[in-house]
C-alpha cells in the first residue's frame, strides 16, 4: 500500500457526530493502512460490478448456484454454523459515559474499544480485497436521508448491501464536497469468523460503527440495525425525529380512502408478513401496500407524523413463508434473490420448512449435510433469510420513493405472547400509548442467538436497537406529543395468543386485515369499543369476523383480559422499570399507577 495518509485512529471527531474535517478518502486510507488489504475496490452498484462479484463469489464458494429456471438470478449462501444470527451479547454502544448508553445496552469505553478493535483489524485484510460501499438510507430526495460508507472484506456483504440500500454514485453525489457533511463510517471485517473475536461496536458521537468476526445479517449489513436504528436513534433524538423498528403499510378502502400505519414488532414477530398482507375474500376491494418491512424513520411536519422507509430491500425470515401465508413475499423471492442458510434440493431449488407442497425426499441442509424428511435437524436454519429488492414486491406502495414520507394514522406495538395480551386494544391517548410501547414484551426468537421462547420486555421492539439511554428514549417519545396536533392513535396487537391446547387462537396472516380494519375504524372514530382497564377493547361485534371460520369461544379468549394474568403483568412492568435504575420518566410511572387503579375500579 503506497501513498496512503498516515493512520489517525481513533478519529479526531470524538464528541461530534460530524466527521470533523476528515474526508472519506482520508478515512479509507487510514483503514487500508491498518488492515493492509491487497486491493481497494470502490463499489458503484452497477450491474457489471454485480455480475463480476457474483462470478467471483461462485468461484470462491461464497455463493452456490441455483436452478436459474426455478429461481432466476438467485443464489444461495451458507454462513458459518457458528454465525447465524445477531449477537446481542457482543453488541456495544461506546459512548463517553456508561450512563449515555443506559441500562439496556452493553457499554464499553470508546478509547479502549478503539484500541482493541484497531488491534484486531491490524493486517486483517491481508490477501483480501477491501470493498468501499457508498450508500444512502432513504429516498434520494428526502430530508431524512443519510449517507453511509461501509468498508468490508466480504463479497456477501457487498451483494446484500446492493439490494438493501441505494448504493454507489448516488451516495457520493448526495455527500457532495462539504467537509462538514454528516456521513456514517462503517468498518467491517470477517477476521476468522470466530465468536470469541466477534464485536459489533457503535460510537454514536463519532457516527462510526466497527463490526468484526461475523459475516451474518444485522451484524454486518451496517446500514440496517447499526446505522438505521442504533446510530439512527441517537441522531433522531438529537435532531428531533424518530428512528424505529417498524414496518410501514398503506391500507386503502374500496372507496379509495387511504391510511398509513406503522407497526413495531420485535425480530421475527411478523413485520414483513403484516407489511405484505393480502386481505381475505370478504374484504374485496381493500388494498394493502408496503412502504417498509423493518425500519421507519419518522419526522413531525405540520403537526403530523410522516414516515419513510430508509431501506431499499427486505432481509426477511424464510421459514414459514408460503403462497398460503404470504403470496407477495413468495413472488418477491421467486427471482433476483439472495438466500442465506436455506436447504438446497437435488434439482438446485431452494427449500425450507413451511414452503408449499411436500418436503423433498432428499436435500442438502443449511450446514451442507444430507437431509431427508426423517432427519432430526431442520433443513433450513430457523433464522434463514432472503435478501430481495423491494421493487420485486407486487404490493409496493406507490409513495415509497416520496421524500416527504407518508402520513401515519396509527402506530401499533405488538409482541409474541402466548397469554395475557389480547388480540388488539387501543391506548387511551399518546402518553398511555408510550407506556404501552415501553412495557411491551415478547417471547424471544431465533433472530438473535440465545434462548428462544423466553418472555422479555422489549420496549417499542427497540431493546437491542436503541443507541442511547432508554430513559431518554422514553422521554423523547413523550416529548414528540407536544409537536403533534394530529397525532397517530396507538394500538397493541398480539397474533400469538394460544389456547389451552397450545395452538394459536388467531389464524393470523391475511386475516389480520380484520384487526387492521378495526384500527382504521378507530382512527376514523367510527369503530365501536368497550373501555377496559388496559385500553379500548373491541366488543364481540366490533371486529368484522364475517366468513371467518373461528369458534366464538376462541374470539372470547382472544379478547379476554384475565385479571390474575394482568396482576402478574403489572408486577412485571414494575420490575422492569425498577431494573432500569431510575431512568424511567415520571409520567410513565404515573401511567402504571393509573393502570393499577383502573383494575381496582
Ligand atoms: P425480522 O425480519 O426479524 O425483523 O422479523 P419480522 O418481524 O419481519 O417477522 P416475519 O414477518 O418475518 O415473521 C416471523 C415469523 O412469524 C415467521 O415464521 C412467520 O411465519 C410468523 N408470523 C408472521 N405473521 C404471523 C401471524 O399473523 N400469525 C402467526 N401465527 N405467525 C406469524
Ligand atoms: C431483526 O433481527 O430484527 C432483523 C434481522 O431484521 S437482522 O438484520 O439480522 O437484524
Ligand atoms: Mn427486524
């Protein structure tokens, strides 16, 4: 490596989100001097570049060819079996003080962390190519759009980023020449994909992310959870907007009246499926369109909340996806798609648990081993994923590129709860809705490593993604209210309540339209509801269940508020707030008192 700028690491801009006078070139040279790659490759996002990278990836077994007749322009990637999900225990928020990261984040001191990472990155790209990916998050003409650069030594990352973001020249143009322009620095290196040397570190004050030792999903596609949520939420608070783990959908009545809804569900709890919902026959003429399936950036304008989807593609859960559960997703992933950790059939097609039709008699599982329907192991990893451009989605909303965003009528919080939480209810007001979001809980899933099925509090589905003190985050949500004159109504949903037989009581998927319809009715102040201690609950006849084959008893169970379960729930709210060590805003503590009082009335 010749003619490179001297290494300056950590960057000089500590304490300021701007990359103080450090140009992108300086920074790239600095990382190159440290990591010593064989080549530097500036990505432009062109088709030619994509073809080249795919050809190289096939040669190096980073990608596996698929049957181009069955899934045109699509490929399979198998990750290291030790590297199949986000690693929350190795994810750090490195603010100058521990207090800024708050009680829900792993914190490590920025100076020490830079030194440690610098040590790990030293010579780490020897013999490899270092890719520099310029990208933007958000539509090209949006005031909310952010510029990021990701350096990576993984072709798989480049191929994913090309689908997930608007990549290449567009970002360089947007950045312009202003040395004070705001842009995000992301550094990623696979190292030797060793879980003991796997760290996902965020430096919000420096607008910097450094991720090492993983090659999977949210750990390495730095645009997504790292920039759009962790760094994004930090910037959002500072700049007065919201960065949320939310899908955005449009819902249009047969008369042509349209609403937009944003919904926060934790990982693998139904965002992509809800965002692509196809209404059942009974709702003929109703149309649901997708703006985003995972992340919403929202700003207040003229007293209303407007949302954009910063992403350009979907990194979605594969297992369970079928023409029955999600036809729009199936169509989206039928071409031009990158599959990660699904099974490969003998005719080079992809397969996973829950796909339509019979399982293949033989396949190669996600680890590369022989598999038959008698095998004990799953053929596709439970967190296997597709990466597909949003343009593939037949239900893509026509305003997805609108820089000003779409106006949000309702915000929904939802988790995976076998018990306690009814199918749907509405918060009394904004503050009550913030309480509802702050206390939501969900059973853990395969999207992150660790136990699955354990109920944990996951405020606003942001527990793993809030890049600063959660108490300040709650306060930020409360404060937004003061700027809203036409505020979205706030709701809770739970598709996952189970009966005594252990089966889901609610059919879910397309039938969720019935719940969505009630939510829209409530926004238009036409839907009926009963006042309950936890909020406005639909009465038995307020939900349109016509032509749905469901037992009345199931409906009653779905909508039931069991006082014993709720006493336990409210106790857990207190335990959760207590566990945060005094950062919870007074208003939310009062909300809890009021909830307790309503149960005593
Ligand atoms: P991330 O991409 O991790 O953020 O996940 P997500 O929130 O987008 O979840 P997704 O829509 O991919 O669904 C995750 C799992 O939940 C899949 O296995 C789905 O089949 C299942 N699921 C989604 N919607 C429903 C529903 O309405 N009812 C039931 N029972 N399962 C659902
Ligand atoms: C999630 O876990 O919420 C995801 C998948 O959307 S990942 O990008 O791996 O974080
Ligand atoms: Mn997600």
